[in-house]
């Protein structure tokens, strides 16, 4: 079973700063099956990135995804007030869907 | 517009049964897999299982196999998850979500229901 680890657990930043979130897989995975979601308090998650680097419909270009093998990154180039949320990475492989524990991006 | 509408909040006692629903609209419901995802209070997301409403093929996470039953009625564009004997540890938010992509090229969850909160308490 593939385990996803996200770091840091919490990222404290100011609006306008750059956020770099990490998702590490316990073994090499295909980026085609790696996605990122944003979740705000009391809301359902929202798809941001699929296939490791493809932005979902309507997602601003300040969000970008990259990586391969075991290391994947979600970057928010300049944080807007509405970007403070929890971010989950997600993978499908070996007939299992797996989520990482999440990274909370909060206001410094 | 694609939309997944979930049934409302539920409160049950331990040992009781429950069935919650997820109604899809704005797309061909029978042609996309629907998954269920649990989020316990203050915790992360856990995949429970997935169903293809077109033929009701169902797959379960090993962690949820035997604990829940996932079903669908494509005639009314609705998927379900049910419990026969709830436990306090089933207290959580439950989301339904549509799967997009292709199994052999890449898949992801694109549309999410609003969530159904379930509280199990004596």
C-alpha cells in the first residue's frame, strides 16, 4: 500500500508570499494519478491539480503542481486571502485511493 | 452544470442502521464512477469505496470492506452508502465524489458533494 506524507503539517505565511507544499510517496508512483485538493473549513474539498501538474477548470494560475517518482510539490506563487486552507494530496494505484494527511496553510 | 446533492445531517444511536444518499445532475450519471470519502472530526480524508452506477460494479477500501455497503440506482441518478449497525466511531462527515479520467491514463476526483454529517451517540 502506498502511503502519502505531506510536509509541513502547518505552513504559516503572509498574503503575497510563496507557498511550497510537499507530498512524498512511500514508493515511486505515476504522476498521472497524483492530484491536489483545497479544503476550507466547513466545505467540501475542491480539485486544484490533476495528473501532478494540470490545473483543474477555473483554478488560478498562481497554483502549480510539479514532481515525479516519489516527490511532488504544490506551489502557490503569491498567496491570496482566500488561499488559506488545508491542502490534500491524493493518489490512485494498485486499486486503492490514498490521501495524504494534509498541509494547513494559515495566516502568519 | 455538474452537481452532487447529498442528503441531510443524521443523528443515530449505536447499533442503529443508516443509509445516506448522493444525487447527481448535469451529466450522465451512469457513465462516471462515484466514490465515498470519510472525514472524521479534525482529520484527513479516507476513501471508503467506489461504484459504477452503469452496472453497479463496486470496489471497497480494505479498511471499509464489510463495514458499509455502497449501492446505486441509475434510474434516479442516486448513489448510497449504508450501515447496518453504527458505532460511535462512524461519527464523521461523508462526501460523495465523482471520478474523472481514465483508469489506464490517470484518474482524479473532480466534483464533490457538500457532505453529510453523521453523528452516532447514545
